[in-house]
C-alpha cells in the first residue's frame, strides 16, 4: 500500500486536528452545486444526464429535479447499473423507463448482455452535451467508473461535449493499494489499468482515461468539489451517506469493499440479502467461532471479528442459515482493505478445503474467465490459494505497480 505523501508524527497529529473541521473547509457542495451556481451555460443545450439516486445537491435535491427547476432540463436521463434509483440488484438488467419525478425518458446503460454495457455513439444522437454525475467509491471493481468513461467516449465520438460533476472519493485520495490488472483480463469490473484502490475521484479517473485515449481536451469540462483535499475520506467531510448502490449502505461498507468484493468470486455469501453486505460473510458449513479466531490470529490491524449467524434473503445461500463473521472497523486508518480481503480468502481456503469453491457462474456476462481472476486482475492469486502457498510475496509485488501508477496519474489530478 502506497501513500502519496508521508509525514511526521507531528504533521499527522495536525492533520487529524484539521480533519475534525474538514466539513467546514470542504462545505456541503459538489460539482453539481458548482454548476447550479451559474447554469446559464446550459441555455439552449440539448443534453443528457447520467446520474443515480446519490446525485444530490447540497440541499438533498435530486440532480434531475434541480436542473429542471433552474429552467434548463435535460433532454434524457441515462442510468448506470442498478438504475437511476438504485432499485435493481447486481447483474440485473435495468429497463428503459419514464422518470416518475420529472417525466423525462430514462435510457439504461446496463442491460441483459455484455454489449449493453458500452453505449453506442447513436445513444447520444440529437444531443450536444453529456453531463455525468455519479457517486463512485474509489475501487476498481465498482462499475460506475466504467459506465462513466464508456459513455463519455461514445458521446465524444458522437460530437458531444462531456461535463463531469465531481464528488469526493469516500476512501480518500492519498492511499493507493493493489496490483495493476494484467492484459487480457479487462471487464466491466476491471475496465481500467488502475490499482484496486486507486485514490482518484470519478472526474480524475475520466481525465486519466482521456489522456490515455487521446481525447480532445476541448470536449471535456470538470466541475470540482470545493475545498476537497486528497487526505479527506468520507469520515472527514461531515456529510451523511446516501447509498449509491443497493449493497453499499454505509461508508464503512465502502471502506471494506476493496477486499470484501473478492468474496463475490466464491460460493460463500458476501452478505448480499442481509442488511450488512461485505461486512458480514459466511456459508452453511462455516463455524463462526473457529473462523473468527483464525482471522483474529492473522493480526490485521484496525479490525475485529465477531462470530455471527445470518440467513440471506436472496442470492447465494438464500433462505439458508449461514455461519460466518462480521468485520468491525476499530481503526479505519490502519486497515488495508485489499490485503484484508486476500487474508480472508487465504484463511477460508485453508480452513475449508473440501467446501470452499470459486464462483463458476458467469460474472458480469463473462463466462470464460474465473470471476476471481477478473477481480484480482491476475490468475496468480487463485493459483496461490489453490496450492496452499503463501500470498505475502504477491502482496509485496503490489508496491511496484502502486508507485508506477502514482507517477502516471499525476497529470490527471484535479486536487493537489
């Protein structure tokens, strides 16, 4: 795990003191609020808005309503995975519909096949502008980034400008953690060559991909978050959490997600179908006390493991009683979530060699590559765990990728 900047103990103490007033310095506004300060640039534009239920103003007004209220409404709304209101579960197609709040047409960017994930330029026919306002969470797997970049690329190809209304990265912008994915393993959950925890806001990620792909900078405009700094996490900014997707109900969930998502690639429940997805996991064969003890013995700082039983209401092991554990964050700053997720997999693979199994079903419409390889960005993790080998050397190898990425991303940063 690489931190972009290091500091002395005194500097860290000062930063902690300053973070307590971060909400005053950061303020409640985001890129959307900056646009609404002077929306006159929208006058006469035919534009589409890619948004979801967390696309809110500082006063909690949904972005489509706010833009309609200012007298310059969108022509069409575009919805990412889960739809514009976060109704659909993961890997469930979101239908085209009419928005009941604004009566605007909604075009889904997540259908029932892989081709539906990449909009064609024709989707933006008749428009001259695409506005993107999505709350991302700063993990490579989270699919809103792929939808944003792919929509921007198609829109620019169609001759549309693209404006990105930025929002904070809940995990902050200083820490980078994880390997870069290997060529040939690109997918909806690993669309870009970035570490799992990349430390970029959505606007910065779009900007990075624009530099990589050679887009005309005149076609892009970024509305930044007033006062946000790279060291600010969601816990510093003093704003309540609105779930950007159905299984991201809290900022703690987002914090653990870079590692917890790896459980999606197994036959264990990652807590979907409960009120604590990614913080709670297990299976019918898991002995909670044994698993909690083994995980506690690993000694990962900043977490505690609570033995638990739960019954998922849907998805894996739906309706069945599962044994497992709940992870409790006791000191977030010390947690390395991706390493934590790898450690969890290693313990589960060792404790339950006859029951543990990798996901065999298609994952985000990919059925010829194991889901764990797509998420890990390499087959190496799966091979190591199946062999019962240590993973420390692989984890140590992340550092070179992290340093290379920090250097590459520098020209794309909007916050210093």
